[in-house]
C-alpha cells in the first residue's frame, strides 16, 4: 500500500571535466516524457532507509550507495495531484564505479542519463529546485568536507582536483594559487606514480589522506 510520500535521489558524479547528475525520463503521468530525478513512493510500512535503498536500486540498479538526507519539499503546487511531500537524498559517486551498473528495473521510466548540471533540460515537479539546493549545499561545505575527493578516483592529478573544485564552486581558479593552497593543507599524499595511457606528458598522481583530514578538523 502506498502513501502520498515520495523519495527523490540526487546522484552526482564527476566525468569528462564536468559535474553531472543522473536523471530519469518518465514513462507515466504526470509529466510523462519529462526528465526527473530518480524517485518514487514510499510504502506505508517501510522504513526510510529501506525505502531509499529499494527505490535507488529499482530506479538505477545501484546498491550500497550512501545517501545523505538533503531536505523535505512539501509545496502545495509541487505536484499536479496536490500536496505530496518528498524527501530528497543526495549521493556522490565515482563514475568508474557506477558507469556499468546503471540500469532500470521499473516501468516508471524509459531511460537514465547523466546530464551536466549546467546543461539541464526542463525538469518535472520541483526537481530543478532540489538539484539547485544540493549544489548550494556542496558549495557552502566544500572547504570542510570530503566532497571533492568522493567524486574522484583514489589516485588523481592536481588538475583533476582543481576541475572538481571549479565545478562545485562554479568558477575558474588560478592554477598556481590553487596548488599552493592545496599542498599547504597537509592531507594530500604525493605518490610515486604518474598517469598512464595518456598522449600528453603524464602528470603526478596524488591520494587523499582521510585520516589526516579528519584529525585536522577535529583539532580546529
């Protein structure tokens, strides 16, 4: 049995130098043929965490993805059928880990597709507002969160890291100043490795020391 209560999933990744969000093309009314965030109704006796895991798997095929609760949306006009509350959840995933796992197990939508956050189509319901809120949250917490590193592979270049920061902040950063600041933070580890399989000069690889990061902020 279903209630008038839904969950919507904002799943973000970083790919080809851009921050991207996963959208679903709807196959039912209202907003049939529109793009929307993956989401659906919560069952009457279902716990929130179970509903998130179920809906995420049914709509995307992804399992064991940590979803952080973003906010509740309950505007009177957000749904054509009246006030239907939705709770939005957000996840940050690495493209390499999910690109071959995305698949739909429902008839509620036709397809799933990654869209750059600065090239979004017109969205169903208030899903643009939900995405904008998630981006604003990431931007405001970037200086004291692990967000940029959760979007990157375990080994990355400083150029890749700068691209992630620029995508999250939505502005260009000076290369020299960025690298000086990042290196002074103390939680990047320079590896004795360089990029492989590139046609240009291979750059040094780095890793993120999460323990040092947590220790630093616990002392602040």
